[in-house]
C-alpha cells in the first residue's frame, strides 16, 4: 500500500484488497472502489460535492 495522495481536496487511498477509494479529509469514503490509482485520480480531479440543503426555519405558527 502506498501513501495517500491529495487530489482536489480528496485523498486517494488503496485498500487492503488492492482497490482504490476517494476519501474526505475526515476519512469518510466518498467514492469507489476503483480498479486503478489512475482512475481514482481522474475521478477526484473532476469530483465536486454538492452542498448540503439549507436548514428549514421552524417558527411558531400561531
């Protein structure tokens, strides 16, 4: 296993089974598995997270 690479803010990691994964800086899996490191890097270079939806305001409805 090689050291994780940082591409576009995502880490490229190789799992014990040889597959490649994109993970966030917090270690959470984002995408994968990929059969090669090159493919994981290609996906990470164009990958964009969608922002979380805005929280709904809850007001008193009298």
